[in-house]
């Protein structure tokens, strides 16, 4: 046997072996954590088909309210709600606002057992609100009708940074708009019945939006707060509360990952790293594993070195 043939025999299959080695190395590199700023908040799972049915039902109820006049007491509640929203929009926190709230409570008490009438009134005002809000987006005019339907909602869009800066382009999609309106309506009326309660999917939409875009009750820009970390500290308590509610609603929600993100964004890097580790211990092979590892590395990179 020639020397060349002997060498070829010993090297047979080297191409496949080299390819396997390269692929294995690439997999290791891809799987290795790379520091990444926590930006994309985990969202709860929402059944889109079920939610679409809920939205369609609200639209149907609104049309029914238009075709068939509501009961006189239900219509009276609608008027009192408009008065309440006018007072809220004008920030009348004194006697006028308190009186408007009392009138709503009294009107709601009269129709507390009329779940069908309440549903139709809420649906009608919801659809009218969406129409007036779209008109405001096009024209910039804050109509009397929009104020009577939503109170200070347009002002809240700016305060909560729910619009792209300097525009009327909303960060809320229609699903979030609807559930936020219904949640607020229920709270004002004091509607606690099962018929008016948000569905589990609606709650997931609401909480999923608020964990990304929390309420900002005290406008940081108005108080001269511009530092991003300082703003994050203002909203951190609400983010933590929203995270806990998401975990209660959906036990599969990656609560430790969300906690870690909140802690990281407020500059608490070591507690954030601890939260990311807990997530990885609980779900070592879950859908958020690579993100958690990348966030963990970023938190460790930012953490101060221990004293020698």
C-alpha cells in the first residue's frame, strides 16, 4: 500500500468531523450569555379569538342601546357619569367633584340589579369614546363629548407617556383602550357583578400593557425629573404590584424575570441578578431562558465588585 493511500485511509471522514466540531462550537457561542439591557417585558398569554368575541359582543350591545332606548334610570346614570367626567377633566377636587361622585353612586344604586342595562350603557359609552378619541387623534380637538365620556383621559395620555412624544399616536392598541375604559367605568360606577367584570383575557391585556407602560400619577417631567433611572424608580412600585397580579392571574407568568427587570432598571443590580437566578432555577429550559441569562450577565457586569 502506498504512503498516500495510507494517509487517506486515516483521514477518511475528517470533513464531517470538522463540520461537527464547527457546529458544536457555534452552538456553544450562541448559547453563551451576552449582556443585554432588560427591555422587552414578558407578556401574558392572551386568547385572541376569545377576546375578539368579547369585543364583538360589546359592539353588539352598543348597537342595541342605540336601537332600543335604555331604561330611564339607566339613562339617568349615563347623565351622572357625564357630569362626573366633566368634573374630573376640570380637576375639581373640591365640593363639585364630591357631589358628582355622590350622584353617580346614588344613580348606580337604583339600577344595581339591571345588569343588562348596565352592560348596554357601558358598551354604548365605550364605542362613543373610541369614536371621539379617533376624532381627537385626527384633529387635535378635545371635544366636549370626549371629555364627558372619558374625563381627563387625554391629559392622562400625556402624563403617563402613552403617546409617542410630541404626537397623538397612541402606544395603546384598541384592545388596551377598551379594557382600560371598562375598568375605569366599573370603578366609577362601583360595578362588582360577574356580568360586568373583565374576563381573564381582558385582565391579561390590561396588566400586560401596564407592566410596560405604568400609570405615572405624579408627572416626573412636571416635577423636573428627567433622569431615566429616577423615572423608573417612580413607577417601580406599580410595576411590582402589576407583576404580582399577573402571577396570580397566570401561574406560568415569569414573575421573577419581571421582578429582575424592574430592579435592574432602578439601578438595583445585585437584587436583579438574584431574581434572574431564581427565574433560571425555576425554569432552566423555558422560553425566556436565554433572555434571563443575558440579563443576568448584564446585572453582574453592573454590580460592584466585592471588597477584597
